[in-house]
């Protein structure tokens, strides 16, 4: 699973070291050499697990699909986004983080402490 492109549809075979990578950044992180450029790329579809080659010098819109299963592998990449969140228990199970237990409730605000005798009479 690629940590750079979350929705990678194909793996690429590096022409320099003949190893499979999910993206060029994965190659750069694990290898001590640069990715060699070539006109013919070898891909492996992650849906059907079959390899195929594409000539990158005359790449067309119809080449954006796996020739074996028609999986559209050229899509907009989803990359990991940094987000700020609070780590804690699931509030549906443990709601301690939602309420400050140090603050005491005001007893005059309880419906059980109110005098409702004039309303009942």
C-alpha cells in the first residue's frame, strides 16, 4: 500500500532495477539511485493483478484503462492530508472527554429542586 498516493490503481516496474513500486516516491525512498526514464512503461493493475506495457511516447485517452479488466487507472490522486483532531475514546462508548468533570453542577438548575406546588394547585 502506497503512503504517497492512497488510491493508486497500478504499480510500476522500475526500468533501472526491475522492481515493482506503487509510485516514483516509493522508489526514491527505498533505492539509492534515480528512477530511469523510459518510453515504454510496465504496469500491474491492482484490480486484476495482470501486467501490461504502454508506450508513453504516443499515450492516448484510451490508454488510461487496463487492457485486461478495463479498470480506469489514471485518476486524480488522493494524497494523505494532515488534520488536527483530539485523540481519545469513542464518545459513543465513553463520553468523559465531552464533559468537564471538574465543574460542579448548579443544584438550582435541576428540575427536581424547583417548587412546582403553585402550578399543581
